[in-house]
């Protein structure tokens, strides 16, 4: 499993996040603010093996301030093994 750095980073109105799965798994990809509050859920549910890309479009989310945000992926496979990875990104308005 792998989680890529969002691009572009820093970003303004939209960013993309890529992740890859070696085998199918149940995915949860969540964005958090610095206080640890959930800001958005970008992916949830079963995904097949392979490369995936999700986009976070902020044009409708004017309440979010510039600053550092974190995204975390948790993948649980059929064998119940869990993979977790986190990265940070910078929103500049």
C-alpha cells in the first residue's frame, strides 16, 4: 500500500491525492485540521487493487482557513491486516 503527497502542494482551491493498493481493501481517506477535527472524507468503502486518485475541491468550502491540514488513509484488507499512513498539506487562500 502507498499514499502519495497531494499535488499541487501548497494548493488553493483543489488538490489531488493518489494512493495504491496491492490487494483490494476497505479504504477510509480523511482530512483533518490542526485541532484533529474531521474536515472531509474523500474515500470510504471497498476499493480494488491498483492505483487510485481522489480530488478535494474547496470552492464550496469557503469556511476553511488557510493553513496546514493532514490527511490519513486507513486500509483494511481481506486478511484484516491494517495499513495506516498520514501526510500534511498546505492550503493557501
